[in-house]
C-alpha cells in the first residue's frame, strides 16, 4: 500500500479560483468540492492519472502541464489537477471543475 503524500501547497488556476470563490458558503456544491480539496491536501495522488494522449490541448497550451489527474467529485462532477515540482516543493494546482460528466467529456473530446 502506498503512503499518502501531502503537497507542500494547494492552489487553483485563476478560472477555478473565480468559480470556487463565487459559490456561496452554504452551497452544497462548495461543500462537495471542499471534500475533494481536503483529500488533495492529504494526498497529492488522490486522483487518477490521465494518459498524456487524452490531455486537452487547452491545458498544454495555457498551463504547460507535464502531468494530469482527475478526481471524481460526487456522482457526476469531476475536477482536474496537475502537480508542479518547484525544486523540492510539490504543488497541486486545480485546473478545472466540471459540474457534469457531459461537460468533462466535451473538454476531453469524448463526445
């Protein structure tokens, strides 16, 4: 069994931060996302790695990612993130939140 490894820092892209901060404090969606963020605070590998050939071009072009993970958030929602190595420091950066599996499929070109 793999030992959990917390990141040194957890952050989000500007787009994710804007979306997340726009949710009301008592929002059920915000609470669901917070559970996932807490899981990432405990273990930077809490999600599933996505094969490079499946990465959206937008992520590579805009964020220059070198790895990509997804995390299921509830039944239908998804969250994508990357791990950034800054020297010995490991940073988890949440890229995007998908409120439905359909929107996730569209971003990744599955539909």
